[in-house]
C-alpha cells in the first residue's frame, strides 16, 4: 500500500509535500528572516499546549519586527484543518512557519508574510535513551535574539554536526567570556544539585515544555530560574533536557565529564513520571 504524502498548508492552499513551493525571493529563504514554532500531538490528535505555542510564535515575530496578520484563533483553526487532512491514527509534529514574504529588493519586507503549516508523523526518541541517558557537548556561542524562535539556525546546525561526530545527542550553548550556560540547540536545560533544581534564565528561549516542567518541579523541590555558571553544569548531581519532542531526556555526560554516577538520577526519573502523568491526564 502506497504511503500517503503529507499535506501542508501554504499561503491559503492545502498542497501535497512535493508540490509545496516558495519563491527564491522569499525573505525566509533569501535572508533567513522568519519565525516558527514546533508542536507535538498525543494519542487522539490533540496539539499539546497549542495556545501557549501560538503565543510564543507571536512574541517571536514581535521581537524580530515581523507582523503576523492572522489571529491566534485563525491559526489554530488552520492547524486543526491541516491535522485532519493528515489523519492516520499516528502522533504528529506540527511546524508552523511565518516569514517576511517575497521581497522586491532582497531586504525589504514583502507585501504579505508567507505562512506554512507542516504536519508529519512524529518519530519518538528510542526508549533506550531515556533509560540510560545521553551525552551532550558544550558549544561556545552567545545567541542573538535568544528569546525569538527564529529561522536562523546557523550555529545550531554547526554545533549539532560536531555533536553527532562525537556521538552526542545535543550541544549546549555556553559563553565562556561571561561564564554562562544557556540552553541546548533544540532544548532547554535543567540542573539538579543537592535536591535543588534550577534552569538558566534570561538569555534563553522561553521553552513551553520548560515552563510546564518548572511548575511540576516546584511541587516537589526548591526550583529556580537563575544565571547558571559553567562549573555548575559540570558539577551537577543530575542534568536533563526538555523539549516538545524530547519531553524529558536525562543527561549522563557533558563533554568528557560524567554527571553523578553516570546514570539517570532519581529526581530526574520522578519528574519524568510526573510529566507523563500530566500528559496522560489530558487536562491541557
């Protein structure tokens, strides 16, 4: 049986993946000017924390000076329609992208933004990674406009290519000049020390999953958002990553430094369990 081709929404039309085209003069392609957000669904097809993701999309656009003419309600309806056209009983990834549109001179905003909604089957990380934990590397980089989820992933692509060569699952941004730890290329970061949980604050993307996990952690442990120094990362008792598709992923080694006893810690495993309970409750 031939696999059905994904259907995307692009500038007012639903099109097959192979037919989805944008202009070479689109600012998203030509200059990397645009924003996006990334949403998962769970069984039943409901997008996880959709309203929060759309709020972040609008905030990202505001930060880079891009006006989104569609209301969040309109975007939500378009996402639901795109999901319906791709319904096959499987969990999905939703990627919504807004660019500056087709430019006339290579730098000015187009007359209207480009809007794309991509929906495709979700591929979960192997269960073995959650059981044994993952390795990450550090990557020296001070992000520009870190609170915007923009299309500019130059350093992220560079960092992840290095990480893969070192058999690491993620690269964590640090800035040695200021002795700061930020976040992963595609994830937020949590550090546990002596029963206290903290996550870097300030110059990081406001992670939707991070916010949820932060609130879960507060129910059980002292939990703070604060500036994190590089030594605090290397000397942590436990470390984990959070992201929409990763959920909570334990870290057991940073560069060549083993974290804790080299296995996912008890607190991390507890928070993973509580996160799973929240997802399965459907009260979101």
